[in-house]
C-alpha cells in the first residue's frame, strides 16, 4: 500500500543547496520534507568537496615527511627512513570525517523539524512525486517544490566508467594507491586529485585537450601550478586527446602533432567536467523550461512552472556548493514571504591545487574587455612575512586587486599561493560590500598574516605600496 504525504515545501535531491533550503525552511516554520536517495549530506559532503580536501591534507603531510627523510632534510627536520602510507586507513579516516558531518546534518534537520524520506524520487507531475523507500513506495504532494538534484561526472563515450576507468567518486574511495594514474582533464578537479596522488608517490600523467591547464583561470594564476607539476614529476600532455583503450588495456592518445601513442596505467581518472542531473527523476513531466542542459530559472530561482524552484548545479555555472547553498537559503526565505533576489557581487572560485588559487569578480583582461579603465595592484607572496614562514615564497604566489580607475571601486580579486583559500571570505566580503581601494588600504590587518598581502595589493593599486 502506498503511503501519501502532504507538505508545504518539498526539497528533492542531495545537492548542498537542498539541505540548506530544507533547514532554512524548517527554521522559518514551514512544513518541509527532504527526499534523499543517498546518505545525508549530499555529493559535496559524501563524495566531493570534503573527502577530496581530506585526501589533499593527507597528501600534503605525507609529502612533507618524504622531504624530511631526504638526505638534505627540510627545515631542520630529519627522518631516518622514508614514511609509508596505509591508504585503506587513510580512506577510513576520511570516511570518519564524512560520517561525523553526516550525523551533524541529521541533527540540524531534526532541530529544524524537517521530515526526511530516504529513497529516490520520481515526479509524475510538477507537485507530486513517488519515492521508492526501503519500506515501500511513498507519494508526496507539495505546494512548493525545490529541485536540488545537483550534478554528476561527465563520462567519455570511448571511456565508460568501470574497471580501471574511474571518476572522482571512485578515486576518493580506493582501497590501495595505484602505482600509476592517468588524469584526463586539467581542470580544477583533475589537478586537485592528480596533485594529491602525486604527493602520495603515484606516477601521475595529465592529459588536456586544450593548450593550457586550468582554463577557468588566467595564465598568471595557472603558471605557479604548472611549475609545481613539473617540479613534482607530473607528466603533462597538452592538446592531447584520449582515444580509448587498446587490447592490452593501455590508453590510446592522440597528441597535438597528430602523433599517436599509448599510456599504460593502473587507473585512468576522467575529470572532463560535470553535468546537471536532469535524467531519471521525471523532469519531462514537470513542464519546466531548459536553458541548454540546465534548468532555466530567474534571479529568484523560479522555474517556468509556478512554485517550482531549482537551485545549484541544476541551474548552471558556476557549479559550486556555496552558490547552491546561498540559492537554497534564498528560496526558502522567498517561500516564507521574504523579498530576496540572487544578485551576488561575486562568487569566489577556489582551486585546491599546489599552490591554491582564489578568484572572484573580474580579472584585468575581463575588465578591459568590457571597456573599463582599471587600476591593478599585485603584491608578491615573497614579500609577505607569513608566506615566508609557510615556505610560500617558493611558488611564485601573489595577491592581485582590480579596481575601476574612475571611483576606485574593487571589481575583482585574484590570488595564488599557499593557504590562500583562507582569504576567499575576505575577498568576497570586500566585493559584496562594494569596497573601494581606500577601504582596503585603511583597514588594519594583523601581522604577520597572509591577509597583509591583500592590504598591500590595494596600497600598490593606489600607488603607495609600503613593502615593495
């Protein structure tokens, strides 16, 4: 017998924005049901942002210990023998973190009085879905529906997932480290994971169809990462495409000069992008318009169907967890009667490579392409005391501030360097508050911190840098 539930707000999907939307709706006193077909926490927590950063942390610690075991030593620290790693134990530690956060999400949903239904939802019309739960089918009818199905890795037709061909999901759950790894795609996911595996002692080769790595970032930001890849022994093939596997299981590759060759590897990690999860849950029954492969929404995340909303990766770039969360919070508040629009001044993008990259707003080239006259202040990591204590001066890092020349309004901030991701909040706040160069220059930054490089970048744009 099918159970039927009725609710004011129905949130479907495991994207991070869905959890924020459900919790915020519950906090606002709205009767809310969240449908989740996987573990609580969604893609970001279970198989994305959190586990990948845990792996990156382990790789960094291991790499430091390897350096300390070399004959030259490092920072006066010496180890008598090279370290070893039990990767299965690493994965268990990583899973412990996700489990802890998973229970935390459950507690937050319970506190907000959100009812959760475990199972996969299929819509029969815009406001009705059937959920296949372990106890049997459940039909849910709602006044408002928030679609938050998120995204999934793109699969190459000639290299379907399975066996030695893996996505980022499988890469984060391996029982043992592969001896060799080919990464297809030199975007942020491929290089984050590829760099981590290289630090763990895996022989890593990266293929990229374009002529440069990290195409979403300008050349100056990508250059220190490319330099690190070379120093770490990562083999990089640009303008090279994967053609499939040969009879022996080696990867067939066509290089930029048309030359064909093969690469043998224990694992082949495909990271050529992600696509919105628009199949398998009945979107065709909902009469919502699409914008290419994404669900079309306005600046309130309304779809073309009344009281059906869509957020996160489902609605387009940037496909970032923090964008989805902001949209989820906004939609819940709109349903509760608040006046909100999704009009951020900027959304920070962070790449957890070696070194890290942060970008928000317009780059100098993008600003000039819009016909804007700009002031640019770029301050090198090598002149920042805290960066020196973190050995960040070796990587060519910097913080760059872009402002309109006419009124000194900050319109973009970019940075590359060790631990620079921790400055992303300050960068976003400056842009969102409409800061001017004088605001940044007049803000006292604690010493010694990396944030001083941001301060100095603003000073340099104004023409009176102190330390360079």
